[in-house]
C-alpha cells in the first residue's frame, strides 16, 4: 500500500480514534533521531518477494501454536516475537511499536538476524525512550503511520498486525497466512510484557481490531490471505471468515 492510498485511511482512523496527527509526527521524528544504523528496506524485499509470508499475531491462541507449522517467511507482530524467541524459532521480520516487547528483546532478535521494523506513533513516546539504547545500537527500519521522509517509511497499516500485512503486500508476497491474529474479546498474554494472563479487550481495543480487519480485507482483495485454524490445521480464506 502506497502512501497516497493510505493517507485517506489514516485520516479516517485519526478521526475515529481522536488521534493527534501532530503527535504522531513528533514521535516518528524522535524515532528517526534515535536510530543511528538505518537498515535498508531492500532486505525486506529480499525476504518477502514471491514468498509465502506467515504473519504471527499475539492473540490468545498464540500459546497453542507449534512454530513448526509456520510456512515461508515469518513476520511477528510485536509481542509474538517474544513467543517465537522463547520457542527458539525467531521470525525473519518483526513489526513492532515496542508495546509487547521487553528491553533486550530487540537485541536478541537482531542477534538472530531478524529485520527490525519499528513504528513510532503518538502513543509510544515512552516506549521509544525506554528502548533508546537498543534503537541507537541496532539496524532499524523506522516506520510511521503519517507522512514518510528520506529515513522514515510508510508501507501502510495501523496496528502491528495489519501493518505487517500491508508490508508483506508492499514487498511482493505471493500469499499471506495469518496465525494467532484472533481479533476477539480477549487480549493475549504476549500483547504486553507485564501480562500474566489474557485480559478482556477494552472498547477502544475492540475498535482497533475492527479497523485492522478492514485494512486486511482491503489487502485481501488484491492478494490471497488465509487464516490458520489451529484446531484442524486447515487454511481458511480470509474472505470466507470475515464477511
């Protein structure tokens, strides 16, 4: 998804959630200032183009996943990267606003040759400060939901999960498989580093889920997207599950 397609969607989301576009831009600029080793997006193209891409979310079903089920290039959405690290099955790419990670996780992911796509937005200023030393030391691809610039990218998407879907499409994935992106009434334990058990989704979180599903549906009109049913192991088309 290119910026001029994304822009009206972003403006609509900002109105729905009462987001400050100016604050999004301010925090994205901070991210760019913190990043001293800019990773090239061409590495994303090399990992994704023409491939099956499996995107792993941090939904409640994540703990039931066997990493051996994951096909092709694996992208972890935020806290799902922690689960994959624990399972000694690091993803190829992580898309994160740092909400679900612990300090030290970025370094562990980089050591495992994971490409780090970090999102700066109005609600994660404190997270950027907390991770400042890792952001300064590691190769990072900084992204924004606002206006891109020379060292700040926008591939579309709002939440970490649908942002990963947009990124996979942008870099030419052949098909996308979604795993543990549950969009339900419960937030999984890997969504926040301090959760010890799943938590009820707040009304605002459920609205974000709804927005994410709309964005994924848009991408699914252009590229095959499937959802892994962890009970049966079957792949079900996104369109058949989300009408």
